[in-house]
């Protein structure tokens, strides 16, 4: 898997040399195809295993008491999530562009995120301020939704018990700014750059793909994603995209 620094080096090489550009593009395409094929091949039997385990559990609820059963179910779930995120990461820079209202997208994300917090009986206070002058943007609606949801989920994971999460948006000239602020555990200064690397996680059940994918999607939109954080106080992630 390419790290951010490798991607930047590759981009420089491709800008400097046309032959290198063609060969690297071909290699990247092969790499993407290979990753998709392997993910797909693993996902199919894994889905069958997951369905069988669920069926066994439905017919024999006593298996829940068996040593290792819950852990096996969690591990299968984790592998499915990992494959889903890997597949999103693999396709992160292939955008399906359309013109849509960023205000509507953010408002619908805010509603579904608030509902998910409610369902989890969370003590987290969530608020959003999304003005109505954001206008339309050209972008990949589903992928941008994935980015904002990733950032909101990370904010939720960072809060242990009580805290607040805020979602703000504003338009400055031709740029949309989206900000997600939490009062969670914060990020140690020495982790601030590495958290964007693929597979870099500090959570026991993390995949470490959320921020890598988010940065890839935002870069493909010619935007930027940055973080400001203080350990013990909270974090603010800011996404800017051209309108
Ligand atoms: N809002 C946040 N507050 C504190 N730490 C964060 C926040 N967002 C991300 N992180 C840190 O960045 C790491 C990488 O995040 P991510 O790429 O989404 O992977 P994952 O959530 O699977 O760990 C997390 O494990 C966490 O340590
Ligand atoms: Mg995450």
C-alpha cells in the first residue's frame, strides 16, 4: 500500500517524465485491480461464513455462551468492515461527478448521525450549523458523504462518555469549508501526520483507513483536509473543497 509520502514522490516523477507517467499509471491500475480482485475473492466466502454463523446462532442461541463465540462473530464483522473500507480506499480517487446541493447533503448527514447517536443512547451532544447560502458544488456525492461520516464517527469514538461534536459549514468565495469539532481525547502532536497514513490506527478495533481514504477523496476533489488538535481537549478537522 502506498504511503502519502510515496504518492507525493510518484506525482513529482510523473510530472517530470512522460514515460514514467505512463508506466506508473499502468502499475497503479494493476495494483488497484489486484486489490479489488483479492478483496472480492475473500469477501464472498466470508459472507457465507457470516451467514452460517448467524443461522447457527438463531437456531441454537446457547452457542452465545460458548467460549470464543462472541469473539469469532466480532472478528468476522471486523474482517467484513476491513474489506469494505479497503475497497472504498482502492476506489477513492475514481470520482463520479454530479452537481448537487452541499447544504442538503450536510443536513441529511447531520440528521442520520444524530439518529445513530440516539440509537446508541449516547450522552454526546451533537449540533450543526449549516447555512443556506452554500450553493451547489460539483463532486462525488457518495464519496463526500463517506468523508464527513468518517470524521463524525472518529469524533464520536474520541469521546469517552460525555462531550460535544459540532458540524459547521461556510462558503468563502469559491471554497466550501466544512469543520468537525469535538471535545474528545485529542491527538498527541507526534501522531498528527501519521494518522493520515493507511492502516495507521490507535484503536483496538480500528482499520486505520478512514482518514487515509478521506484525504484521498478530498485530494481527488482538489481540496484539502487538515487537523488541529490538543491532547486531552479535543480535535477539529477542516475540509475545504472548491465549489
Ligand atoms: N477526532 C479524533 N479525535 C482523536 N483521535 C482521532 C480523531 N480522528 C482520528 N483520530 C486518530 O486517528 C487514527 C486514525 O483514524 P482513522 O484513519 O479514521 O482510522 P480508525 O478510526 O480505524 O482508527 C485513530 O485511530 C485515532 O487515533
Ligand atoms: Mg476512523
